[in-house]
C-alpha cells in the first residue's frame, strides 16, 4: 500500500498557513510561472511550507513571521526538470550525478536498477535507495527483467521473488527497459508474466526497440509495452505514435538524435508535443559539461519548438505519463516545491534551483551539495590473483570487429599471434575478459579498437568483469596491476608507464567524487585513447556494451564469445 507523502499533522499545518495561523517558510512573490496544464505563463505568488507548495495565486499570506520572501519580478519560474530514462552508473554514481544535474535544473530521475541487481542482494540495494530518498531530490526507479548479456547465474538473479520485491516498492514506477524483447517473441512466458504483474501494479513498461519493424512495434504493444526511447528518425517517431506509444526522444553521447528528430517533427507540423518526452539516456560524464535536461530544452528551443512545449517535454509530460502530476511537473497547490528560476524562457539553465523546498542554487552559484551516502553495501574491489602467461593465449579462429562504438561483428583472424606484442599501426589488439574472482577467462582478437594502445584495463563493464585490451602483453599486465592498485578503475599503460587512469572505488565501477572532477579524468583518458588511434566517439560506451547481447552481432560474455543472432556460444570461456 502506498505510504502518504505528508503525515496528518503536516497537512494540518499546511492548511493552517492558508488560514494565517501558521507562516509559510518561503514566499516567491511576483512570479511569472508556467502553468503546464493551461499552457500559459501566469503571474502570481507561490507559498511554500517545507517541501510543499501550499498556495499559488494572487494573494499574499497574512502571516509572514520568519518567512523567507523572494521577489521574482522579471524572472520566469518553471517546474524542476525530470530525466525520465537515467542510467546513473556511467562512471558517476546516483548521488554524484544528481548533485551535478541539479545545478542545471534537473531535480528528478527515473533510473535503471541494473547495477544493483547484478551486484547486491535486494535488501542491501534497498537500503541505498532509502538513503537516496532522504535527499532533497526525487529518485524513482525501474526494474529490469534481464541482464542484457549472457550470465551463467542469470536465473539466480532474475527470479519471481526478486522482481516482485522491486515491484512492491512505491518508488519503482516501471518495468524494463525491454532489452530482452526477442525472448517474448520466442515464447518466454516468464518475462510476459513479469510485464503483466508490473501493469497490474500500475507500473509502465518501457521498450527498447531500435530499428524495429512496424509489426514488431505492434507485437510489443500487445505484449504490454507503453513507451519507447529508441526512435532514430521522425518516421520511427510517427510509427510509435500511430501504435499508441509514449515516445521519448533521445540525445546521448552515441545517439545525439534530438535536433534532427525535433526539426523533422516541426517541419512535418506534427502536433504531438504533448505526447513527447526527452532523455540523455545515460550519457557518459563529459557529454554533460553543458547540462542535462536543460541541454535538451535548449536544443528544442533552437529547433523551433515553442518554449511551453519544450519545458513540458522535460517536466509535465513525464509526470503526467507516470501519473505523478499530484507531486511533480506542475506549479500548483499541493505539489513538491521543486522549481527552477530562469532569466527568461529562452535560457533553460536556471539562475536558481529549489528542490523540495531546499535552495540548491541561487544567483548562479551552488549553495547546497546533496549529502553523500554510504556505499559500503558494495563489496570493495579487491583482486586476489595475478595474471599468468597462459592467460594470454589467443590462438582462436574468430575475432571481434568494431563497426561503431557499440556494434561488433565476427571476423576471421589472419594474424600470426604467438607473440608478446602485436605491431603498432594496424587496428588489431588482444582482448581478454576475465572474471573478477579469477575463475575463468575469454580471449580473442579485437579489430577496430585502436592502432597504438599497448595496455588498457577496465573493471568498468556491463557485468563488472575485467576487460583488458592492448598490443603488448606486458603493458596489458601492467594496466591490470594498476586497476588492482586503485581498487578498481580504468588504466592506460604504455611501456610500463601509466599514461592515464580513472579510479572507480565503488564496486570497481563507480567514481566516488564529484562529477566535475570525473569529467576532467574521463576527458584526459579519452584524449589519450584518441591520440593512440581510438577512432570512435565514446570509449566508455565501448567498454560498457562489449558484453551486451541486446546489440548485434557478436559479444564477449562470461559464457564465452556469443553469436547474438543465433543465440549460441561460438567459443566457450576457459576455466583458469
């Protein structure tokens, strides 16, 4: 049963403010604010008690003892921005990314639970979620139904018990995303049961249907999908709208599609903005140097979208879709006091940010940092084994070739590979995936990653296993030793010298410090990789998706080299 947001005595006190018996904690007077339902700019006064708006209108309170009164004459007020599809584990962690995003007005996440599922029992994961709920920021979650890779213990992680424990939480608002949707078509009734159970509990179902045909879109709608964020053309947007989907337009570091999608919608005069949302879809840190949802709003404005539609796509539309307009996305009585104060409607990066009644930013300066949380439920990344020469055996006929950042295909190996070092200048490297307990390994040749990377190791990956890439076996060993020394992270080594490194001390996958510092380290790492022949757009995504079997055509997984289209292991993992 849902728990009340405000207790009875708190509600009585809120009503007492209207009656003048209690003073509000804050009044924002002379505000020109967006009313998202009327789709109008309205002038009025906003009264706040604690974390709740208790009145919006023309009146001013009669009792203002100890009330903070802020005159917003000449300013614009809009609801706090909502990111509806967050992967809050892209090197940053949920707390650090929220703290960063809030400074440009994004004060609510609907976020992926994958890292929790793969790394923690539910009880420990839920204790972290409960810590996050106490912050002056709004966190909601989705529940995964598959690992999007090939795990020997997948059936132990994704069980009825585990899924239903997640679905019972009030802060879990959807199931998915459905990266494993082909299993539904192939007859997986357990996944279909989880979808039905989610919908019975009032949760939405998010798809993951890149390039899907019209019949696939129809099939997935019948299976229960409510929305999808994978449109890459305006025609795909139309197709989803025609079949009754909610559509989230994506602008990410590997799919920066938003400008051309919005321009296409504007040019075709599609009157669908009330049914659209926007997302940055788990972009890597340095993509966010110029913002999060404010960045999407800015692109919408530049693409000819009206300001009201642009702001609604990043706030009210999301709240309405998830049935949360009684709390979020609307400046009206009874909602959370989560507001962005702007210079004007064409400048979405706010001068001031109020989140649940707490000033996070004023006069363009950060005035409050979200408190850090305790990550001790994640076991420390401690590697107790060493790499041996026999771990570097690459005598196999099939390699993996990169088509782009995340798509890979098989290729026939023609190299002479019984040597300690591959020649610099070509684009073939050794690739080793190794279990973080040292139980097994998978070896192959990796084509298209880089031409001059000698040793590169990462504990950041889809499953948290260790990825090692390079042309020099000695430098690959040295890079592995560096991530051991850091207790998790990413390291680039050349001639036994560390060129760039990024410590990830939370579970070996997450950075514990500020996102601003992380951006500097990530940028330095990516620059060093580009200087050594990495020619794609985002190496962090390459690391993340090397194991991901929801993408074609061949993957390196804990079970071995896996053919995604044929659903079979081509070369099995080797026990050490």
